[in-house]
C-alpha cells in the first residue's frame, strides 16, 4: 500500500516536546538491508491464461533451473536479485494430468523495472519474502492473514477454537526499514453450517428456507478440508451433494465423487442444500465469474454469532486467550522473533536476499502529555470552577460522579415513562433514583406521568406514546422501560420520536436496571440532560473564541445494500460543550461530497445564528479513512469542504482550516517499560502506557504529518493507540498544540466519564451514524439537531 506525500508544505518537524518522557517497546523490529544491491521486477503472464494462483506459483517455482535462485513470485510479479539475459524471456512448461496437446503453457517474463534499495516497490518484495517465511514456520494463509492451525486452543464449554496468528508488514518509516509484528486470533466454532440448518429445521420447519437465508447469508465459513474462508452469498435449495457440476474437460462429476477423489471425504447426509459463494470484485477482474458451491457439513462457522457476542461468559472465556496484557504480548512477539531466527530455511532465505531482522523489539522514547483539568463551569476560571479529581492513570472520573454538579442542567418538568405490568417495579425504582441523584448533579426532575401498558409489544408502546404526544404538545422527554433488547421495538420507538414526532427519548433495559440501580440512574440522568441540551463537564480549550471542531464519520445502512449514512457533528461554543448534528445518505463518492457540503453549511449557519459570527478557525476530524485513501480525501473531499465554507461566508470569508484523519484500525502497539526512565527496564514487567502518551517519530511515516496517541485506559489486554494524520493545517499550530487539542477532545464525550479513543466530535458522529444506519434509515428531524439526542 503506497502512500503519496500528504504532509502540509510548512511542516518541517512533526515532533512535539511537551510532556514527561518514558520509554516504550514497540511491536516492530529493525530490518537491515544492503544499500548497494539492485533488485529486478518482472511481470509474468501465461498463455493460455492460468486462473489458479496455486498453479501459477508452482509453474514459476519449477523454473528455478532456468531463472536461478533465489526467486520470489506472488502470482503476478516476479522478483530476482539478478538480471535475466533478455528483456523478455519465454519458457514452455507442461501441466500435469492434462491430455497431450493441452498440457503446454508458455510463461512470458518481461522486465518491468530495476529497483534500488529505497524504492517503494522493494518493500513489496520484502513483504512477499516474509509471507514465504511464514509458511516455513508452519503458518497457513487463511483469508488475508497467517494462522497456525496446529496451535489452536479449544474452549470446549462453548464449542469454539481459537487459532493464533501473526500479521507482518515491512515498510520504511521515520526510524528506517522496520518489520511490524502483530498477534492475531481467529475464532472458529465447532459448529458447521449444516448444524445451524438442522436447528432451524427443528424449530422453524414451516419457514425453513427464509430462516436459513436470514441466519447464514453474510456469514463467514471455513472449509475443514483446506482451511479456506468464504462469505456465504446465497443458499441453493434446489441442489444437494448428489448434484453434478462440469469439470474443465467438459465431463460432469457429483460433489460426493469430487470430495471422495480429492480429499477422501464421505459426505452425509445427501439431502442438504448447497451454500453459494458469489465472486468478489477481485474474482471478476481476474475473469472468475462463476459461483462456488460448498457443502454445509464441511463448513465450520467463523467468528461469533450475535447471540454468542451477547453472552458475557463466552466473551470472558474468550478474552482470557485473545486479550494479551503487555507482558504476555511481549513474550509472544519475542517468541516469534526467536522462532524466526532459529529456523534454518528462514535464515537461508533471508541471507540470499541480504535481509537481516533484529532479534529484539524496537525501543523508542515517548512522551506523556500533561494531565487535563476536568471541571464544572466556567472552565478556565480557576477561582470559580469545580475541579473533578480523578486518577490520571485510569483517566476515569466516574467514581463519585453522582456528587458533582453539571455545568448546565435543564429542568425536566414534563415527561412520561412508559412501562408494562412486568417492569412496573423497575420503572418506579428508576423514577425514585433519578430524582434522588439529579439533585446532587444540579438537575431538577419533577414527577413524570406514568403510562402502564397491558402488553410489551411494539404496537402497545407506539400507541401509548402517540396518544400522550397528542395530549401534551410541550413534552420534553419520553422514557421507555423495555423488557429486552428486541430490535424491532427499539427501532419503532426511535423512528417515532426522532422522525415523526421529534421528542428526546431514553430507552432503559429492565435487566440493566436490576443491577447497580443508582449507578445506572446516574448515567441515564446525565444522558437525559444532554438530550435536553444540557452540558456536563468541560476542559480548558486555549483558543477562546472563533474555533469550531467538526467530526465526520459514516456507517453502512443495514436496510439498503450499498448505501451509507454520513454524520457531521460540530461544536457550537468555545468550551466545546454544545454540539450541532446533521446526517446525509450516500451511494457513491459524489453523493458523499454533496451530503458533506450540506451538513457543513448547516453547521456553519447554526454557529453564526448562535454566536453572531462565523468561526475563524475550523478543525475537521475525519474518521474511517485508510492510508491508501489519503490522497483521495485530500484531493476530492478536502477541496469541496473548503468551497462550501466559502459559499456560506462569501468571498471575504477565509477561515484557517485544519483537517485531520483519524484511524482506529492500527496494528502498532506500545508497551511501557516498568521503570519508565528510558534506562532499559525489566522485560518481564511491562505495562500499558498511560493515557496521554504520544509517539510522533521513528514508527511514524516520513511522507505524512502524523502521530500516535494513546488517550484511553483499558482494564484488560493491551491498549490500542489511535493514528492521526494532519492533511491540512492553516492555523500554524505547533505539533504540541495539535496533539494537546486532540487529547483534550477525548475528554469531552458525555456518554462516558473518562477519556475515549477518538476526539468527541468523531465519537458523536459515529453514534449518530450508527443510530440512523441501524434503526432510523431516514434523517432525523432537524428540530433535534442542537441536542445530543443520539446518545
């Protein structure tokens, strides 16, 4: 994945200086390469074309007598440490098990380019080389990553296996050429697709076909005969294992015969339908347009079902194997490096390519930013504000939260609570607890109207809510006590109260309220205050006026294939305690841009309405963008945003713009040495770096203005950093200022009394996009835009 220069022109040094120094171990190892050596890249074609990658690999590797050793071939590109005598080399090879006259294949090898040691393509060569070494170490390619089936861990009580794996990537970073190593796990259920079909047949025989399609389409399965993964696209109920399919020679063979001949497997029963795998975009590009059909009894389910994800005990037992603490992760990473260096075949291969990987993990200095002051209003006035004490290491101020006053509390005088006979007691308990905790929080909650419905079905809730909405035009809040998390009921309530009759709403699950009633009541009261336009806490934002933060995120609409929801959330005041939100729908990139323009313009107009002036500084945080999309965002998204800003303020309006891409899916991990003073530390006693840890050198990318920030604390496993990439920065802020502003915003998400992994506007945008994509499928009424109604 090549990255083009995306660094703002005026940035010369992206490293900050503020904070306390610590030493961290990274999941990287230094790679030594010889600068003088040139490599050669060749394009390989086959006549007639060969579809099977496995066959292409075998044909080329069989030609080492002609091509010499070593060679590296990924199925399309051939890399050699020497130049072949001719610009184009043709080799006639013979296919096994083919009829005479049909067994000849011409391999056409054309020189593409000579690669110096610092060429971006040379990294592709080294990554192909590493993939080859993974096979020497006993790892198998499953999907896109390598796993070790022989080291699988069985969890018998839940009928699942955990297969350990390793992800490797070599690339040139600010600290030189580095090998990144990450520990992966794949969950395989000891349940086949046929087992699920059997259960559905027993329980839903009348609608068996529909139930199968609903349960299995979209799921990933792994075939137990070759460990390949597939996504189920359909189910063929008209065929079974006794059905036949055409072979390449034109003859037909049944699935039963095929699996007996190729894998010595006997398929039972013969009346099971077939799973259909549709060709991917990559398959279609390669000319493979036919569907693949699989046998359900030979396909194990991959990953957890929704029911299993909701089971606390399953998650707990699984986390014990997959969530590695820093010390355990360090042991696994070091163990992999030791195995890499002790394997004879690996060493021989690396020596042939003049590649040397360090035996130890890379250690670098990092900084911990100063702890932020979380306080009640007015933030910045030390004499008047109330500071909320909290443990900086945990970055959590939830302890004693119910005894702290919020910045601005909205009086709740007109509200209803809807409940059934079954959860009447929980509803009464919530009313009592909510009124009790609200007093300490500084919020006045009056007694609500109780609506007791005879049944807890969807229509009963909707009818009760609609009836009261007609009677009370100034209703502030609707609270629903729900017996369970049935999606259709929740969706219907939210559609009614977010679209048809816009009123802030709060749904409470009965089972959640039975545990820690006061704690739950406190969190719900805070949410209700936010949904009414209240403000909870704040941090000191040094830029006191004219600054607006904007978060953007998207989420796939579950009701419409190919459609996504884009959500924009923008701050409306200098303390970032009030937010405005809008969303749009998109099927393609142009619709994304059009929707983004509308949302940003609406946010700017609302800012002008509230403050009497447009913002002079705007910082965008764009979530959900991979490294390979950076230039697309910079060229085709940033420019339209700047144009729409101009349209709102006119030709003379020219605010300073910052545009930062936020990336959560990163494989980099940082482990703090226990002494933290940079003098070594005990490898057997590592810990997670504290919230506020910044890494802005060595493992960052030379062509980007980027940094890693650990802003959150985790109770289990290794903390994941967030990667930030600054695409535009007109504000001329120092790297320290960008990093600290970003860290401050991770404190401002009102749904969690602590820091989170991304800046608050990103998380708010995600929550809104999720609600619309999962439940509403339409834009919420604009009357709710000034409130955090989606929490």
